[in-house]
C-alpha cells in the first residue's frame, strides 16, 4: 500500500473518532480511509466485525455528518479490510459543530481566522468583499477617491469614472457596497484610517545589520492601500536604499542596488495577495538582499514553483486587485512574479527565491554586486548633501543636521566619510568652525 498522504488514511479499527477524518476529507479534496490497516501500511484485518461495520459506518456517516460515501469490503491475502471513498463536498461539513480539514497526512481542526477563510471559500466569497458592519461613508477619504479617479482616467481603463459626482456614486460604480454597508475593500482602498478596522493593514520595513537580531531602524507605513504602495516605494528609495554612486567623467550616476520595477512589482503583489485579517506585510532590508514576507498562502491551484512560470492570476483579494487594475497599477495576466524573476536575473544575475514560510509567502531578492573600485555606496543624507553643495558651495555641521534632519554625531560621521572618500574637503581651524566644500 502507499504511505499515508493527502488522500489516504489508515486505521487499524473503526472508532467514532474516525468521523473527524471523514469530515476532514470532505472539506478538503476527498480521499480514501482504510479500516484494518495500521499506520505502517500493514494489513491487520477487521477481527470478525466485517458485516456489522459495513452496516454501521454508512449509517454513522449520514447520522453525524450528513454525507454519503462508498463503503467497500476489500481483501488482501485472505485478510479483509474496508475502504471508505470520501468525496469532496462543495459545502462545509461539520461534526458536532466543529470543522476539520485534511492537510498533508494530518487532520486539523479549523478555528479562528482559518475557519473564517474556509467558510468564505466554501461559500464562493472572499474576505475583501464582505461587509464591514461598523463602517459608514464618513470613514471614506474624499481625497483618496479623487486620487483614484485621476489614476483610472489616466490609465484609460475607467474613463467614465470622471463623470461620477460624489463619494457614494464612485463607490457604487465600483460595486463597493453590500446593501447599505461598505465592503471591506472600500475601507482598505479609500478609508481615512483602515487600521482602525484592520490592525495589520500596514507595511513594516526594517533595516538589519549582519544578523537577524541586529535591527538598526524600522518604519511602519499606514493609510489606504494606494497611498501605502506609493509611500513604501518612496521610503525604500530615500531611506533604505543608499544609491550606488559612480562617476563617468564629471557626470554622477545613481543606481538602486535592486531593479526598481521588480521592487515595485513585489510591493504591489504583496498588497493585492495578502491576508488582511492577519499580520502586516514585512520588508527586511539587508546589505545584499531584500526579503518580503506576506501573511497568507497562495491560491490552492498555484504552487511556489508556478510563480516562476506563466500562471493564471488568482488574487486573494479580487476586489482590491480589480481596483488596482482600473487604476493602472497592475496587470491582469499573472505576469507579476515572472517580471520579478526576469528583472532580477538581468540586474543581479541571480533568480529571486520564493518560499512558503510561517503561514505566509516569502520572496527574497538579491542585490547586485558592485565593484568598490569604481562605485561607492552613499546613504541618502550624503547624496542629498552633495546636491546641496553643488548649489550652495559649502556646508557646516549645523546646516547638515537641518537639511538631513539628523543629529550632530551622525552629521560629523557622514561628513568625515565624504572627506575620506574624496567627495569633499574640509576647511577651518577646528571642529566647531569647519566648513566643507565639494572636491573639484
């Protein structure tokens, strides 16, 4: 016999506890339960209870679960055993008010968030189209509505939206009401404070040193989803991705250590696919890699390996994805992860890594290698200062602190690094009266 797996379970004897396994198979993809075979696959038989089990099992399935399964008598070298063929049910099946689900070779009782997701899936609905009972039209930000209208018109995907007048009309046009109640997607996309209702509807960014416990600094980005997307890209650029500076003659070239389009695609994918009843999207920035972690699993008919090849678009939040598409932010063909792979291979020569980790989906993007003989990494403050010097001629420590919103110690360190690297020279009798000028 095959080993126990997603669709096969062995039981030495029938006990009413087996009903949980039947319910688990019904709620998953169906399967077969064999009575009279132990966990190792050894045939142990039914101990003269064959006829009674053939009658009792079908009755118990109907009485306790309300399901009908084929219950067959089988033989192996004169040893009798029973096969229960459990079909997949399109409606949720419960046992004494509890729901079970077959996952791999295990049975899981569904509770909390997992149960909510399961029941929504069986009903053919998704989390983002469910009504938010406590929200009202006063929770909607009119500026967010106007911003979306501009994006939708510019994208040429919803030009008619420009004719809509009033917040209620726009939300109705986008089908963001369930009766008189706003759908969750309306709050996420256009809410004044989406985190009031969904605490995890944010993006957290952290800059790490050489180890995972060496957190140097961090930020949390909140607001509606379109704003969060734009702010995340901007913050990564200005604070977390020091530009790679190199000179060609007298001309300065600035580059990201990662392909811009791939990072944008990764952020948009995270926003559209994440589980908003769970934790925040996490972006961890290291010296030579960038890690995105998103709460929630892939759609059941898409595997991790599928992300590196052409696959259908299966967003966990289809209403959110629809609005993003109409705003011109994403495409509808499931090519987002393909673009990330292609861009990363071109820039760094290394494919990104997709993984299922800690109940979520993780993407690791590796930075390109830079020759420090011809390139030098500068932080955003230093880059800003070089621009300032081109315009104003010189700078001192106090001015550096003001324009970069930093403290004296950091300003002193940054300026000395620029001196050591040959970008600037310093003049003055002592630290207090030192000024810095661009090195010709």
